[in-house]
């Protein structure tokens, strides 16, 4: 039996490209595609690829016959703040700070609870991927509730920094160039594109401008001399 490492780049690079194209498609469906908004899609795709490369890989596979060491325990740690180093906590916080700042650029009216749900879901997906790869293969990471909690903390710190930055009028105006517009309802867009009908009375009034008004009076003819 030999151990084979799953190549990282052939998986991470295509995933990043697909993520970028999907985000561009979403942006195009919302309209107003600009270079600044496309750069947000590129940043998020690059971020997703980098996080995947550093949190799930390396993945090692056993190939060929060999000694079977029996079933392994589930690689899952559910006790918080036990045997958890400060360095690991700081790294996990720092990794998710950018995500907390990118979400408000994509979501319309990003409330804190929406950002919290997205960050928690993304971190949970990573932890589940780590658990699966460590269970069926020789993954280099383990699922840990401490990682999940510190990831959430990092995402909320990023959102808080974004909120503080956009309190400045000048900074908010600059950030608005990167914000994605809301998805527009096709029916509403069609209604807005139609010309507004003008009432007949108003149209007649505009076609024949009003001039000075003269009042006709009936006057009797003067008596004959």
C-alpha cells in the first residue's frame, strides 16, 4: 500500500474560475456590470479558492493492498476552548475577516444577522468537508467547533469594520462603486421602460398652447340718424 496525495491546483483553480463565472452571471442578471463590481467577483472567487486550499488540503489517499488498521474515530471535536491554542484562534479569525467585508458588497441591505448566517454556513461547510476528508481519506485537518466559533468571530469583525468605514460620507461614496445592485423584477423593469401615457386633456393643452383669451360681447347697433 502507498499513500498518494490528491493534487490541489487541478481542483482549486477550476473551482475558482467556475465561482467567478457564476458570480459574473449573477451580476449580469442584476444589470449595470462595471469593472469595480466585477473585481468584487474576482476577489471573492480568489478568496474561496485560497480558503479551500488552506483548510481542506492536503488530502491523502491509500492506494493498493496493505495493512488495515480498523475503523477510525470520527474526526470531530465538540468541546469548545479545550486544548485550543491562541495562534490557531488568531489565524481562524483573520481568515474570515475578508468574508465579513465582502458580503455587504454582494447582498442588498446586509443586516448583521444575514452576515452572521452566511459566515456561519460557510464555516460549517468547511468543517464538514474537513470531517469527510479526514474520515474517508487521510485529510490534514480535523473538524473543530473552536474553528467554527472563531471563524464566525472573524466574519463579524470584518462586517463591523465595513460598517465603521462606510460611516464616512467620502468612504461610503467610494464603496458604492463596488456594491452590487438589487435584482430587478422583469415586470417592473418592463413597466419602467414603457413611456408614460399623457392624458388627452393634457395632450391637447400641450398641443395647442393657450393664448390670450378674448371675451365676445354683444353690442347693439347704434340708432340710425
